[in-house]
C-alpha cells in the first residue's frame, strides 16, 4: 500500500514546476493525484486549493525531500548587487545542493588558504589575487568546488585529504587564464580555436603546474588534477589527448566537476539546457573510472533531473 507525507500548500509558492507527483487526500485511505512531476501548475494548484481552505497536499513517502531541496530551480534573476561568492551560493542552493555542503566547502577552502598563507606564500598570493578580482574565473572556481564537494559527498572512498585537494584544485585550475572567453568554453576540442588561443589554454595549465611544483607540501595527484582538468573520455582534448576515463577516481571526479560547472554557467538560467547538459554528462562519461563518479553525480542532481521528466 502506497504511503504519503504531508506537504504544506504554502510551499507551492516557491516553485514553478512540480518537483514530484502531487496528491489530494480524500479519505484516510484514498489519495487522488492532482499533478505530475514536471507539470507547470504550481501557481494554478495553489490558487485552486488555497481558496478552498486546503492547508495540506500530499506526496509519496520519500519525495518530501525534493520539495525541501529544490526551490524554483533556474527561475530567479541573479541580484547583480551580490558579491561573486553570494551569487554562486544562490545558484548552488537553486540546484538543490544542501547548505551544509556550502558551509563545509567554505570551511575547507578557508583552511586551505590559511595554510597556504603560512606555508606557501607565493601560491597563496596567486589565489588571493584571483579571489579579490570578483570575476567570472573566481565564480567558476567557487562553483567548481561546490559541485565537486557535493558529488564527493556521495562517494564512499572520499576522505578529508580528498576534500582538501578538491578545494585547492578548484581554486587553482583556471587562476592563470586571463582570457574570459576561453574560460567560458566547456570543451576546447569542440571549438575552432586560433593557434594563439590554443597556446593560452596550454600556458594556463603549465603556469599552474609550475606554481604547484614550487610547493613542497602539494601532492603529485593534485598536480595531476590540474594537468588533466581539460582531458575528456576517449582522449577528446586539444592538450594531452589521453583517455581521462583511465585516471584515478579523484581526478575523474574533478574532471567531471570542471566540465559540468562550465555547462551550468552556459545554460543558466534555462532549465531545459541544464537537463540537456546532465544528459550529456551521462552519455559522455559512462565509461571507465567515471562510472562510479557518474552514479554519485546522478544521486546529487536527481532533484533537478526529475524536473525534466
């Protein structure tokens, strides 16, 4: 027998489309479906049943969390008066990522910066300059860390050292790329880049690796995360042309996070484009060591995917 949970009718005001199927309780044992997941009817249903004095509607047991996590996904205009960090945090919350992930990512990132300021001043200065810039590169770096951390939360093998590496790699990977046009491209191999642009892409990786090489405290796999972040499955790349699906899991997690982050920015605030990009990630990365990362990715973004069904 199907079980249901109460949903305050007021919550419909936070959504455009239904995150889940929605039911009206007729008797203690009879529930009638009044809307399907993805239907663009929240305002209509709210007006209809609120005017009748209905305080609660119902969802199937287990679905209530989707109403708690996803609120008006891609339905708001970014407040331009917000700082870069605040803008990105709004986006992350709209994607259904828990606020606890944001807080933990911020804590680890700040801990990394505090450590670098004391032990690796030259590396700290590079990152600090980017952060103060409040530009797209910083927004992208910040969102990459949140995306990577949220996926990592669903990977059983991730430990505290993994989060530290993901945090540093997220901040550093594009910090030497001054060309914003290039920084907004998801996959360079899909674009007709000039020789000068190809050189710029390669140079920003070389500069980041050089900065890391001067650090006695940075690990070799962190170096590889930076080096490989533009590599893709089946060797699709303009840089090393290696099969990224054969890289260690942590590096695969970072590669996928970097790719998806760029796609979030390119599709925002269009829900259909975002779901198309989720489907692209699934078709492109379902191989090798990306398979387990993909499972964690889909678990993380299940609430958004459900809006497209």
